[in-house]
C-alpha cells in the first residue's frame, strides 16, 4: 500500500492512541481505519469500505454524538481527531489533532448525561490505606475518601454507581471482580509522579496542606488530574477543590444498608430519593441524593438545615415563589464545565442567561433567611449575554444566527450584504431572462460548483457568447458569466467574514463567562442548597412530616410511618417505638407479611431522614444522633463472588460486630436463617448478647421465638409483636406493633394465601397435628432453647 501524506498523518496520530478507537475527521466524515474500521462497522452496524486498500468505516460528522454514545456504551475508548484549520483550496495537508478522548467517566455533553452525577474514580492502595478519588467531569466535583478498610471504600463506590475506574495494574483483577461491567482504565507509574506539583498547578496554590490530604490521597488526586487532562485534552481541567469525605463529618453507610433501606434508585424500584425528590434543578437533585447518602453527625449542622426547612414550611407563599423561580434555573454547574472545556453550544449561553435573570428576585425572597447566603449577582455578565446572544439561537456559531443584531456593527454589515444578495440574485436572474429571452433560465447554487445559470436543453440555442459552460446535466447545462463570478466572490467573502466574526464573538463571550467561573460555581452551590432545602419543606407539607427533635439517648417515635411504603399502601398503620438507655434491644416476632420488616426499616429511615435535615414521617419524633446505621436484612447471595446466602449474612453480621458502637442503630431482619435451626438460634443468641453489652440500639425481627427468652435474662430487652386478629378462618394482619410475643407463626396460613395447593396445606396441618400439638391443643411454637425436637419422629 502506498503511504500518502494523509495516511502518514493518520498513522502518526494513531501511534499515540493505540488503545483507543481513533475517529479521524476527513471532510464531512469521521473515519476509522484498519482494525478500528472493523470494530466500528460491527458495533455501529455501518458499511465497511476501503480507501487506498485500507479498510475504512465512516460516520457523518453531524451524527458523531449518537454513534459515540453507542461505542462508549459498548465499552470502547474513543479518540476524536479533528481538523484544526479550515480546508483551503490549495492541496496542502490540513493540520489534525486529537481534541478529546471519550470514556464513560469523562462525558460533558448533555445528550450523554442524565440529571444525576456521572463519576469516575481513581482507586489506589498504599501504606495500608485505600484511597478513592471521585470526580464528575461534567460538574467539576472532586471527592476524596481514604480508609484502611477496603470494603468501606468499595461500598462508597457502589453507592455512587460509578461509571469508570482508574487504577494501577496490580489492583485491576480485584476491581474487575467487584465491579463487573464498569469500564476500567489501567494507568502507569507516570500518573503518580510529582503529585504535589500537579495539585498546586491546577488549583493555583502555593501550598497543598490546607486540603488536608494524606500522601496517598494526594497521589490519587494528582493521578486524577492527569487523567482528566488526558481525556479532555487540556492543561486547565475544570476541577473544584477536593472535598474530604471523612467519618468526622458524615455518617458512613455500607452498601448493604444503602440497599436494604432502598435509599437511592437501584435494582429495587421504590426508594427514598424518588419519594423526596421534588427538586426544581439538576444541581438540587444531585445534592439531595448526596445528602441522603451522607447523613450528618453534627447536631448544629442538622439543626441549621432543619431551621431553614421549617422557615420555608411556615411560609407557603414564599416557598411556592422560590420554587417557581428555581424552575427557571438551568444546570449551571454543567454549563460552566462545558464552557471551560470549550465545548459549549449557543443553547448553554441562553440557559446561563435564563439562570442569571432569576437571581435578583431569588435574593429578595431569601433575604430574611439569616443562614442562607445572598447570591452574588454578576450583573455585567448578564448584560453582556442579553446584548450578545439571540433569544433563540439556531445552528452553530458561524452560521450567523447566534449573535444578536446590534451587538457588532461589523458583523451586521456583512449579514446585511448576505441578506441583500438574495434580492440581487433575483434581479440578476430577471435581467438575464430579459437579455436572452429564455423564460425558464434559473440561477442556482451548489457546494461544489458555486453559483450557476441553468438552461434547459431546449433553450441552448439562445445562450449568449459570454456564457461559460460549467456542468452538463441530463436535461440542462449550467453556465457562469464574469458578472456572476464577481458576485460569487463577493458573497463568499461575506460568508467567510460572518463565519469568522460570529465564531470569534461567541468565543469572546465564553471567555468572559470563564472569568466569572468562581462566582458562577458559588451561585450554583447556593442554588442547589436552596433547592434541596425548599424541596424538603415541600415534602414536609405534601406528606405531613414533622420536625424531629434530638436527645442524648432517648428514641421516642409516635405515629411513625415508612416514607416509601406509605406512598404505595392504602391505610398505612402508624406505629410507636420507645427506646432509651435501659430498654434498647427490641425483639420483634410475628408472622410473615405482618409488617416486621417495614417497621424496623421505618425506624432506620426516620433516623436517617432526621440526620439529613429532613422532617420525618411521624406525629412526633425524638431521636439520638446515631454515628452509624447498620442493617442485616433478607436473604441475598453473591454467587458471582462465590458467597452463599449464609456466608453473605455472616459477612454482614461480622461487619456490624466489628464496627457498631454505643451510638449506633442496628436493624436486624432475620439472622441465622441460612443454616440449621440449632446453629442459627445459637448464633443469633450469641450475637444478641454481644450487641446488648455493646450498648447500641437494636431492633431484631425474627422467626426464632426462642430469642424472646432474652427478655428474661436481660433488662435491656423488650419483646414486641405484631397484632394478628383471627376472624372465622381468616387471619387479619393489623400491622400494629404491641408488647408481647407472637403466639403463632401463621406460616401455613400465609402459604395458603400464596397459593400452595390445598392437598399440601392439608398434609402440613396433619404433620403439625401429629408432631407438634401440645396437650392443651395449642400449637407448640415455642420450643425450649435447649430442647431438640426431631422433625419427623416415627
Ligand atoms: P414481614 O417482614 O413481617 O414479612 P413486611 O414488613 O414485609 O412483613 O410487610 C408486608 C406487607 O404488609 C408490606 O408490603 C405492606 O404492603 C404491608 N404493611 C406492612 N406494614 C404496614 C403498615 N404499618 N400499614 C399498612 N400496611 C403495611
């Protein structure tokens, strides 16, 4: 194959992006060659062609994003190579450069993203410490978490549903196993060199100490910075200062708890976030989700949020006005990011303008809130946007429809020229018709040949001598004249001028926006906060929540409800709970489907909601501030990870026993079910003893009625059950929690409701009759703890 200069250019660039699919701009297409062409053709289902013997597959430039999305979703990394200069008439090779490396974690365009955050994570291990740095490139947010416990870091990565992991080679196998389906990028040692310098340069600081990062975190952060630079092809990545996620400030939630309490959208459908999320802005929605995943532990900060929520709740008119204003606010965080990366579209500036317009009115509304900051209002920037950008710009900068008339006299002059040229062309056409007597003569334009006069075959004999032939079609011929040529040159020059001027003006406006970056990001943070807090007030009104109070050790919930289940259940039954230093371990027995799980989950959710600063679903709630909420619930297996149901259960229990303190809330829904009854009860009993001595608050829902004997030996234990009424041969679950022990498990009744065939039910009743009935006719539910009952005595 002969290597043309173009191919040489391609190969030179490809050499540097070997691990990516290289999309190489050629005129109106992005082309892939060789191996890449085969892949692209297969994944995108497009035709494989050839160019000078090289396999080639091309996608139209205007459809790039659509195809890009498919490639990235299919797990490929894509390097986009653009033309860096306008194609000129001379045959000179155009300069081309890679302008972007696209991976699932480095997306900034709106069409690739949903309202939710899209995180990439650098994960490293050094000196016994695991460190994860999370970054949403589309918002610039950077979060750092460090831990000696690998699982806790993994839990956080899971809760954040990250889309990309960046790690050194030695960690990749472990991560692949833990995060199947997540895109993983392996990085080499270079990424970890000179970390301090890297961080200083990007944040423009002399000293990195005030970030309070350890050496490991600093290294991970600098790797992240280098990676963002590499994917976004920039020396100035748009990154906010790193925020440390430490247990000092936030309650750490393990992944089992995030899942068990259904806090955020995930595999299970209904969740707390969806119930609470009535935010008006994307920033507000992202913040609310973050609050749910990171409840506070500092009482002052919690009360501060609650105060604002209460103020909003008490002034319904103000609340509605604020929400109405917020509904005009656009995704400022992402607009700023796109402008920083020179990827803004005209629509972004319109959205920015709409957002800024809201600020003065919003400031008026919140002026009476002491703890809300007044929003800085960049009036000069808004004025510029009002003057510079069309109301509803269509097309790209350069097509003449983005910059408002009156903003630049020079641009307007060229635009006038172009607009008048239409009329001039009509005049010219009419003149030529008169001159030649050809009524059907037509003046037209096409991209390749430019302006032409078209004459049908029938009229060719009337064509004057000064007509110069340009192109022959089936039924007509096309000509030019010196006058038309002159006209064309003038129009082309004007067009080029409009293109150049408008691009430049658009760029200047973007540069001006960049100068306001700090201000805009502050505004964005404040807007998110106002949105999230006013939403919590709105929820409180909508759902009838009350403000929680806090106490040192007492937990008193009157008329508590499950915030999610109550939304999907008619006549939800309220329940009370009282726990303090003396009574802090509740054993809840009761039949299946009576509401045990709902009850213990609702206690966890009420506690969590209180600590994010939300009102809670209860008539009255007094709560301690918990350092952590632990849950062990349901039967889950992790077959991919090679762990059986019982092993998963015991893993979860081990974590709780390792970490729970006097200030923790522990919710247990069945422990020890995945093994023999004897083993199960023994383990459950021993775990209970340990948790009682630990001092934490525990709610333990169980089928092992044996555990209710704990009440006899430990004053801290109290037995609760769910009241069941029997009417004729029907059982009614009242869902009401009362003191006491379940006298029956109603397993057979529930089996019947579930549709187990009558003959099997009948047989089960016979077996009970024969083997388990006591003399008084009651079913022998409560076996003595140490008494062994053979299930099938002969
Ligand atoms: P268990 O854990 O005892 O098997 P669940 O807590 O799963 O029972 O509850 C079963 C169903 O009963 C729930 O899906 C819900 O529809 C209903 N339920 C539970 N608690 C209540 C309640 N307090 N009020 C009304 N319905 C409830």
